[in-house]
């Protein structure tokens, strides 16, 4: 039996890039469970098992009535009735309410029409013996408002003991429901796998231990802030909130639908890359790890998802004896260089930083933007981001950045 039809969890999402086998897997799962399942295709129409006949509903008595197939063509037709179960009644009433609201629109949009068709399925067939509902990309053609309706519908199905499986390409839908990683079935080249909560915690501990090992071996001083972050798993409340903030976010969910991920340390780098993301030949997503400390952990997470990873950091160019003593950040850079040596990531280092590497004249750009020196001094972080955006609007500068990060753009990913 496939992971899809392994039912310890009532709600699972199927996630993977196009062509990874999600639709095929749904159809296969339906065949395995055809006596008690239906599949709603991406156009909103049902794939119904042969034994399931259409019905009408008596809403006053909450009962199904349908024509006995054996009496077709006879002068006295036999109408059979069956009470609707209480749990199915809850589903029917939800769908009836949505259909009533959608009926107010004289001319429906494609999204409204699809949602109406989906709701109508649950009022047109006897669901008393149905346990599993498969959805193939239900989000297609639906706007934000209707995505929330679908999300609420999934909750109603689950509350009434249905099992729901959803193939999706929509990070917004995942974010509305705050889907946990362990509730996602990942697809990669027609293989399926889960990533469990304990595995995520284990990867975090593994990354932290690797950083600490290098810090101790290199006799680097402790950075109290980084040390706290590395020890997050010692405080379950803190770690749970970190997971919810970072792994149940729309930004993170978006990364699940791309083969290639850029993890960037600096805000300026993210601004520059985001402004030209749609111009890259290769399909990729940009991820902000919210601090250098967390980069090794996210590398491990994305490798677990079988992603190709580019990490962008600034060089740690402080030498021993110059200013502050060496601390944790140098250990993190060292670890990322080890990942690069093992061909796990492509590592891009800006020396000393993005602005210095590309000779971005931040002060002059600030002046061009009408900022006084006082305004520049009070808004250094904002100015750096603005300067990066302005600088990389220039086509020559943009191409320089793309070449440095991706090298020669080809259809294949290259580690260099």
C-alpha cells in the first residue's frame, strides 16, 4: 500500500514539482480504495466508482432517494430511500450553504463555477459508505477567498471522520492550514517519502553539533546569541515556536515546489535576487533563513527534500589579533565550506560583502534618492536594501550577479 493510503493521519498533502507523479499516485490510490473513495480532478469534476449512483436529497428528512436501477423502463418505478448519516449530513449542509451563496452570482467566474461543481458532488451522491476523498489540485482557478473556503471544507471533512488527501502546488493553501511537515507526502521522481517531526529535530541538533565541534577545534570564542540559537532544542517551547515561524510559513512552503533553492544570509542579497527572480532561466526560489546560524539546518532540511542548494554569505575576513576575537560565525562559514567540499551545496561568498564585492556606492545612491547625510545615518539597513535594488536594476550589474551565483546558465545544475 502506498503512503497515500496509509491512514494514521486524516489529512495529508502531496507535494512535488510538476511531473513528479502526484496525479498518477492519486489515481492508483483510488483504484486501491474504489469501494469507499472518490477523486475530485483538477477541473473540479468527480471520478466516481461504478457502484455509486446519483441521488436526490430530502433535506427535511435528511434522506437519500434514488431510482432502483433494476426498475428502469418499467411503468412503476421503484424509488429507494436511505437515511443520511449524521456525519455526512454535516458535509451536505456545508456544501449546500456554499452553493446557495454561489448561486447569487448570475454569471460565475471559472473559480466560482469550479467551487460550485465541487460542492455539488457532495450533494449528488450517496456518501454514507465513502471514507476517503482525494483532491487533485483543488486550488486551480480559486482566489484567496475561495482557497479559505476549500481549507475550511477540508477541516469539516476531517471533523466528520473522512480521510482527505490533496495534491497541491499552492503554498498559500498550505499556509492557510499551517500544514506540518509530517502531514506532507513528498514526491521526487515518482518516489514518495515523509519527513517526521523527530527527524527535523534531529537535523537541527546535528547542524548545531557540527558548528560547535568546529568552534571547539578552532578554539573560537562563544557568541552568546548564537549559542542560544544552537541550543533551541533544549527548550521545547522555543523550538516549537521556531518551527512554526520558519517551517510553517508561506516562504518555506513555496520552496517545496522548486528544485533549486538559494539560501541567502544578507537582506541586501535577498532584495537583489528577488527583484530579478523571474528572469533566471532555471526555476528557483529564494529563502531567507533569518540569520547565519540557521543556514546549516536549512541546508540539511532542503537536502532531505532532495533540493539543489546555493548558499550565499559574506566573507568573515577578520583576522586573529585584529579587533574582536574570532567567534561562532567563523565556525559556521567553515562548516558551509565543508558542505561545499562534499558537493552538497554550491557556496557563493561575497568578499567582504555584497556592497563591497560589486562596488555599490551606497552613499551616492542615497544622495540620488534625495537623502541627507542624517537620513542616511539613521536608515543604514534600509539604505543598503534600497541601494541593492537600485544597483541591480542595471542590466549589466544584473548579469554580473547572475553569472557569479549561477555560473553559466544551463538546463543542468552544476556544483562549482
